C-alpha cells in the first residue's frame, strides 16, 4: 500500500530529548491518522510511548499505525471513532485500556476546516466544524478524564492562531486565483486591513476559541487531581492538510513570511517538539496555557 498522505517523518537523530522519556506511558490521540497529530504521535512514540490513534478512516489509521510502529518500535493501536459521537470515543478508550492498561496523555487534535465567508457558511457547515473541533474536544475529555486522573497525566489541545488576531491569510497571492466557496477569488476580493478577525474562518475561529476555553477550565478544575491541560496553537505548518485547504499549491505563498521573525513556514517537527516538552516533567508547572508555535507571527498582529 502507498504511504499515507501528509507524512513528515520525525527523525530520531534530531531530538534533544531523552529517548526513553515516555517509557511505559500511553498516548491517546484524536486526528492521529495524518498531518500534525500524526507527527505529534510519532514524536511521543520515538520517546518510548505507546499510542492509540483515533480517526474516521480505519484504513488510513491502520496504515499509519503500521508505519509508526516500523519507524519507532512502539505499539500503536488504530481505532476508528468520530469525535462527534461520544459512544465511539468511549469504545476507543475501552480498547486502549484493554490493550495498554492506562492513558497518560491525550491529544485533542481532530479538526475540520475550509475557506468560506460568513454568507457562505450554512448553519450545518458552522455546526459541523464546531461539532468536530469544540464538541469533539469536550467529548474526548469526557471519555478519557477518569484514566488521565488515575495516571496524573496531561492534555494537549490543538488550536490555531486564527482567532487571536486578524490575519491577512497567507493563502492569497495576487497572481494566483483560488477556489473559495466554489467560486474563484483573488487578492483584490480581500480587505487586507483586517486586524481583529481572520476572514473566511468564522467557523474555525469560533470553534478554536471554544477549545482554548475548554482547556483553561480543565486545567483549573483538574489541577488539584494532578492533571495538566495546555493548548498548542500552530501557525502555518507546511505540508499539512490544513495548509493545503487554506493555500493553493505553487502560489509562492512564502512571500508573506519575509516580514516574520523566522521568515519561514513551520514544519510538523516544530509542533512535535513543543508536544514532547509540554508532556514532559520539564513542563510540570505549566498548565492552562496557550503556546503559539508559529515562528513569531502572533507578535505581528497589528501589522497584518
Ligand atoms: C462552504 C462547506 C464547504 C466549503 C463543506 N461545507 N465544505 N461550506 N464551503 N468549502 C459544508 C457542506 O456544504 C455542509 O453544509 C457542511 O459543511 C458539512 O459538510 P459535510 O461534507 O457533510 O461534512 P463532513 O463530511 O462531516 O466533513 C466535515 C468538513 C470537512 C469539516 C466539512 O472539511 C472535513 O471532514 N474535514 C476534515 C479534515 C480537515 O478539514 N482537516 C484540516 C483541519 S486544519 P450543508 O448546509 O450543505 O449541509 C485546521 C487548522 C486550521 O483545522 C488552522 C490552519 C492555519
């Protein structure tokens, strides 16, 4: 079978963390079949963790699990579930406990996105993204909390930076018309002066703000039980489905990074490294926080 899409292997040799950091620990990751969450899972496995990856497409999960085990030598359980359906999540948790006996870490990463103006986002479309991102996070917390309490473990929620400030979407390039809500659109259709909201991302902005709030409350309520909860807010991460959905190919989208502190897009390894740190004992006094991993673009909010 061909390798799964949106794969950025995390090389062993580049890690600055101890190889057995998470030995004996178990990760439960929604959205782990591909992209950023797959990379986060691989990094945890490369540092000794076993993992359950959860998603809607079983064949992709099975292929990913096979590849991750081959790359890391750790066990990986592929489990089909839809984060919008609590019963399927509970079943995935039960299978994890049956196989591994515990859950230490949870990544709430399942997400959905597309570009559309408010007028083009139907009630069902808005609800769908909130159900995947926000309700899906709530459902995952509810399904796992008892086990994470037992292990005094931690959560990482994958958010975005779209709702912290207005972003002049990097996807738009004057010479590259793209498809937006089933019509062609160019940079001239946009208002580049937006500074308080990211256009065409009303659904995801609302959904991820909810995710941030869920994480903060979880941190406060569960802190006394030894559970930590933090958010990673990825900026533009190259080679992921999210970026593909927001940026047309071959647009020279890098042009907008010239003014950013790091002058580049991120890669999955950047998110993976932040994940290892936040789950490690080195972060034991960090909870209820949002960590943007975006090359510093968050600091440029007023300049977009
Ligand atoms: C407007 C759209 C649309 C679009 C779908 N819809 N695509 N509306 N513009 N481009 C509408 C549909 O018409 C429908 O509404 C409603 O959304 C639900 O669509 P379905 O296809 O029936 O839902 P479903 O199959 O559950 O798919 C959910 C999805 C899809 C979110 C629409 O895109 C998906 O499965 N995505 C998962 C993968 C993904 O998006 N990964 C990227 C995450 S990146 P009506 O009214 O017609 O019924 C990310 C980070 C963002 O989240 C930050 C990056 C920087």
